[in-house]
């Protein structure tokens, strides 16, 4: 069997969470077909990517220490195909890519066949999506500021560095696939909005070599987008709470409960898009990328022209949102927080009752005459050398390590 | 002047061959800047190292003779964390409309090179591990004590006591809160941060601290003493301002050596190392490695420590007055006059002594060379 490693290295906001969840949930089925998705937990490849690139990530980096080498060792030991997938790998430097490929066995006698998969989407959708991700990661800068930073030709800010690191398709492929034959580089394009719902998965399935395998495609993991008033609200929440709310609480409360589970359900709000004056710049950039990747002759799964985005969205400025709409979104947020608080109060009452019951049972046990008598004997024995020896013998016979009476 | 990124790399990839020629010369110990380099060579490895890595190697070559292992580590190192990616050499490749703008490595700021260098130092620190500490087996249980206060001063005192067989804690221990003049406590508060979680650089930190009416938490002696007194009772707390009285306070006859203070550049380098080290080890080990492994390396390179300037000392003197009143009103013992809290006046011409990026980079390079020699020496010894 040919050893093969399929590296899905990005880009963010191209359905990667869905793909990773399908792969994670179907690990046994995949293994029956000789395909390994080496992950003990859903975010295993995220941790490995953090470790490879030595990226701090809100404290998670402590869990990531050594994760890439462990992942690579598992992949090397697998005789068939192995898939690694995480979108932040897109930003790896040449030397980090070199280290990754070496650790996966490139250059060894039994080197595997390396395939790189890059899922891509037009910048018309990616630019607003990246700002939205920033806001959902506690950032407070305006959309206008974000657009300024990413247009700076020097790209010296962290925002610009990260954005282009994970979005600039020809550069990502230079770093990850500079030495690979073009037929081993698979570009999956995200279809424009309004197409068949399963079209993107079919493209991933082909690029990852999963066609013909009966996989469970149901997953509840997704990274839904927010409307303009909703994302404006989250940015304001960040500004109000960043100094007080611990990172460990932000993720479940703001990102998950408010943004993903509540505000993303408000589908009637205007969607975030590009300001009209930036569209010519973006289109020129997209067309230059289409020309570049077409020239390189990669295996395109989809249509490379889909990288030129179109929009029918009416421009709504998230820095100057309709205040009434933000207020409605805020009410929705308060409703959900109140309901969750009520649920927690109920839970607290239940636990308090349980604790009271346990305390009462303990007190009843302490009041029993036999307990009191035993306690007296133990106290007396502990006062003399001989008594302590008797107690030690008793405890050894009883098989208990605790020394408490 | 033409933009170097607009310059084509010449016919048949001559620019790229020139870059490989430079890489080969740097591998052999060359120190010629990229802008002056002309010779060509064939491709030497899978990818051309970034401008940051190549310029760092040139700086290493300028200061010493690195062994081959260190050369390859520098060339393969990427800066950790978010920030500018590995950059291409201006003129080494055909101009493209994508990717970060190629640079002349000579134009890179020291901080870009420090990102790469400190990643390597963090690896060296982890590889060196923690030094073994000789602790007497027998614990002398008399005069139970605990040392607290300004962490930079208290830690070494505790270590010396432990080496004398006097472990802290024990029934009815007395907490000795070690302080100093306010300027020193504030300066050491920043040094402590550098060896703990990193945090802001000196100028940002001291700028923020002096805008507040209260001392930074790590320099707030009355607050520390009050916290201990709240837990133990005032009769079990003593504040020591006069360091000559510290042995008496702790019940030891021999003198206690003062805590060594690293130079401003050394503290800044530790601050830089904190971040990449935190990606290699868990937080507790990180703090131990910074103080027990990295600090002794840095102390071999003495220099002036961080120092408050004249205005900042006036702010510190004002704080000292308030601290003195609080200590005098408190119920716990204070060993030494509260006048010792007042910082010594600085000369009018004396400015703030903070770190300098270029000097910090030079120190980082010297550390890399020292560790590289040790690694080579160890490898030779094994053979």
C-alpha cells in the first residue's frame, strides 16, 4: 500500500470546521478503508498546528506542547493514507513547513506521497469574515481600521500579517507546495452562495480521496456568521467586558452562547460585506491570483473563477449600524443570558439540596453511639507508642492508606 | 532610488543564485552584508532561509565563530508567535504581486532579529534544564520563618536559608517582608515581571506605573505586609528595610548575600525569552527555568540595571512618604528606619536607564554563541 499524507492547510472560513468534524466522527469508518485521521479530541490538529508554529493562543499553548511530534509519529507509523487538517497551518513559514514535512517522513527511504489541499474562497466574502472572526476573538477595532491595516503595503501590523498569512493563496502554496508536483496540490473552491448545499462537501470528498466511502455527514459543529447589527453588538460587548471577563469565560459565554447560538440565528439582519469603494481593488487582486494559480496547473476541484467574488449585498456599515437593530439584538442577548441564569439558579438550588441532604446524612452517622465509641478508642490509642502500632496494624489489615481517624 | 523589490532578480534566476552564494558565505562564517554581496552559488537546501535568519547569522558571525550546529539552527529557526513572517531577500527572486514585500536584511530592526534569536535561546534554556540545588538533608527546625515582600529580593534570601538547612514554614512561623527604597522596589518589580510573565517593555511599563497614584502591586510593601498580617496577625509579621538586620530577623548568624540584579538589557532579554519559553514548557517550569537557568547566564554579562529618571524618582519619593506613614501606623515590627524608603536623589543629568534593542540583540547573540560552544564541547567530549 502506498503511504500517503494529505495535508489540508486552510484557508479559514471555507467550511473547515465541518470537514474536520466529519473526519473526526468517522474515524473508525475511515480506518476500515485504510485512512487515518489521527485525533483523540476534536481540536487535536489545532493543538499540533499551534505547537508546530509556536503560536500562543489564549493559554491553549500549554496543552499543545509536543503535540505536532506526537501527531507526526502516529502518521509515520500508519501504512496507508493519513489526513491532517487545520486552517491555521496556512500561515506556517517555509522553515516550519520544512520541519513539518521532515517529521512526516519526507526525505526518508520510505517517504510518503505528500498531497496538499487548500480550500479557498473569494476575498469578497473572506475579508468581512476575517474581521468578524477577529471580533469573535475579543478584538475591538472597527471594520474601517481593519480594512486600513490589511491594505497597508508594508503589512507590519499583526492583523495584516495574520490576514495575508492565512488568505494569500499563491503565497500559501509557495510555502506549502513549492516543491510538489502540481497534480499533488488540490485547490478546493468554495461555491458561490445559493448553490447545492452538499456541493462543497463533494469537492472536499474528492480532494481528500474519500469518494465511495459511506460517511455520516451530520454534524452540529459550524462557525456561523453574524449580521451587521449583531457583530456591532459583539464588538461593543468586547469593549465593555474585555478587562473584566476572563478568557476562559469569554469563549463559552460570548463566542458560543451569544454569538454562535443566539445572534447568528437572527437571519433577517443585513450581512457584512465589502464597502463599495474597495471592490475594484479586491477584484484586481482576485483576478491576479486566479491567473497565478491557473498558470501553475494545480488540480482545481471546483472552478478557479469562483475566486472572483460577486456581491448583491447592500452595503451596511458595521461601524455605524442601525441602532434600533443593535438594540433588538441586545434584547435577544439579554433574554438568553436571563434564561441561562435562571437555569443555573435552578441547578444551584438542586445542588444545594443535594449537599444539605449529604450533610444531614453525615451528621446522623456522627451521632451514632457506635461511632462515638470508636472515635474514643482511636483517640486513646493514638496517645501511646503501642496504641499507634495497633492502629497501624489495623489500618494495614483494613487496606486503607488514609491516616485520619 | 529604485525600490529593491521592483528590481528583477536578473536573467535565469541570477538573484536567487546570488542569495544562495550569500547563504554559503554565511555558513562559512562570512560577515558581508547582503547589499554588498555579489558571488553566486547553486541552491543549497530545500528552501532559501528568511532575511531575518540570514541577518541574524551574519550578526552571530560578527561576534564569534559559531559551530555548524548553531549555524543550521539559526538558518532553520522561525520567529514564534504572531508577527512578520520569514521575509524574502530583496533582489533574490522575481517580483510578484503577492507575498510580503522582500527586504534588505540590513534594514531589519533589531527587534525582528530578536524574535528569532530568543526562540533559539528558549530552546537552549529548555535543553540545559534546571541546575541541581544542594540542600542539606537535615532541616534545622528552629526559628520558623517565611520570607516575602519584594519578590526579587526575597527569593534569593529564601534560597540561601534553604541551603543552610532552614526550610521556610513551620509551626508559628514569622513572616519577614523584605523591602527597599521605593525606586529600587519599582525597578525590581519590572525585573520580576520580565522573569515571570514578560509583559510590557520598560518604558511602557514605567510610563503606566508613574501615571497611577499607587505603587505597582509588586512594589507595594505596606499592602504586602497588611496581607500577611491579616492572615497571621501583626505579631507574626516584620518588615525589614535595613538589609544588615535581615540575618537577625531570620535567626541566622552568617550574612545573607544581596540579590544579584541583572542589567537592563539582560532583564529585557529575559522578557523576550519568556514568550517562546512559554510555548515549550508549562508555566511553573517556565518561571523556574528563567530564574535558575537563564538568570545565571545573564549575570555573566554585567551592565547598568534599569533606573528611574529624575522625575520618576520624585514620584517614587512622594510614594515613599505615604508608605512610611502607613508603616509607622501599622502594628507589625519594622526593622530599619522608614527613611530608607526614600530613594537616593539622582543627578540632574541622569536620565532613565532602560534597555536598548541593539544591545539586547548583541547580548542575545553572545548567549547563543556561548551555548553553541558548550553544546559543541559536550558533543566533542562524548566522542
